């Protein structure tokens, strides 16, 4: 037996009956030889981590636009925190940690520059709309590796597509990532908002803290432990009623106090106008799109190619392109 086959055999023996063993994967879009060392889901983790889209996450907004400080989250650090929370839950529930990690690491690959502000702008200007979870699937199926995509397993792509809303993922591993995403962002956004002076500890309603805890660590521990206990021996990943209601109340608090706070979000209008102008410019001048997007332009239309290009930009790169195209440069004598 190869090392991969030994790992697959151990999975069959050790995973919960509700877990997704690599041996039972529905496979890839294109058939390819198996690796002698890694299972299909382990290979998917590696493919995502080595992708260009994953590297760009370090310069994409999580909540605060281009924050001046080393300790604020980016889309990259958010992704890593989701992965850790999800793996902890998967391990406790006897699920496939490799599949869980692959979904977690890939779930936001299609996110826009400037966070959800950029997503809302592209949804408004792109015919047919735009959603980052759909774009994340497009990244791994169409855009990476010069148009070849990463050829990930079906279960990973399904988990990425279903990580935020709508139809639940087909695997419990995908459902774990969906909840871990919510647990991660609601808590690290609180920490960043506290650091930025947007809210203060006493602002969080007492009835929420009495259930979830008063510190970052207490809240994470409570939410993760509750999900593990509530989901044990279940066919869905869920929370207890008490904790689920407290988490919804915490989200409502964050939307009222942070996500719509002018102090935290005052620059988003400028970011959206920047992206709007870039979108319009490249639609009018498609020959200026990079060569990677010219095939998309010919096969799927100019707007699709422009949307893919802009969605893949990092925050600083979008600002740089805007300055090149719309800000007059000073004249110098050569």
C-alpha cells in the first residue's frame, strides 16, 4: 500500500460515519493520477496555499480599509483563524480535518478589494450580479493557473460555494466551515473595533456577555464548545438555542455599532467610487486588460473579464491602478 492508501485506510477506521473520507470523494472536474503520499483533500490544501489568489489575501480588507497598524486583521489572517476554529470542531466531531482545512483556506479566495464594500459595488455594476462565494469557486475552477483552475475535489468546491448563506454544504465539514467563519469574524471584528476605539468593552450588551463571555478567548471557547456539543451525533452542524440567539444578538450589535459606523466605514464610499471608475475604464479600454484576462474577454465577454480582474485586485493595487489612470503625474525634465 502507498502512504496515501494507508492514510485513507486509517480515515475509514477513525472518522465518524458522518465524516467524508477521502476515499469516498466524488472526484475532480478532470481526472488525474492520485498522489502516492497525500490524499485528494491534502493535495487540495496544498494547491490553495500555493495559489496566487491565496497570497493576495494578505493585502485585502477584512473590516477596516488599509489600516495603519500591524495587528489589524486582513482577509488572510481571517482565513487562517477560520481554518483553526474549523479544524478544532472537525477533530472533536470525528470529521475530516483535511477537507475542512481545504474549504476554510479557500472560502474567501474570490473576495474583492475593500471587503464587502467592494463586493457590493461589483454586485451593482456587474450584469447578473456578483457574490464573493461564487467568485471563490470561479477562482479555483477558472482563474488560477493561467485559466486551468486548481482542479479541486467536488467536496471542497461545494463547501466553498456554500460557506456563507443559502443551501448548506453537502458535507458536515463544509457546514463546520460555515459556522467557523461566523465565529471567527464576529469575534476578531470585535477585537479590531476595540483596538480602533470604535467600541469599548462596556458597549457589548451584558445579556450577551453573560452567555458568551466577556473576553475574546471566552467567546471563542464558548461558541466552539457549544457547537461541538450541540452537533455531536447529529446530521447537521448547529448551535444550542441559547448560544445561537446570543450570537445573533451579537451580530446585530456589531452591525449597529461597527459595520455601519461612519468612523469605521467612512472611507468605503471613496473605495467604491474608485472601483466603479476602474470598472468603467477597463470596459471602455479592454485591450489594456492583462493578457491573462484576454481569453475570458473573448469567451465570456468584456464585463466578465473586467470583473474578474478587479475582484482579484488587492487594496493597494487597486489604489495604484486608480492613481496611474486618473491622477495626473508631475512633469519632470529628463
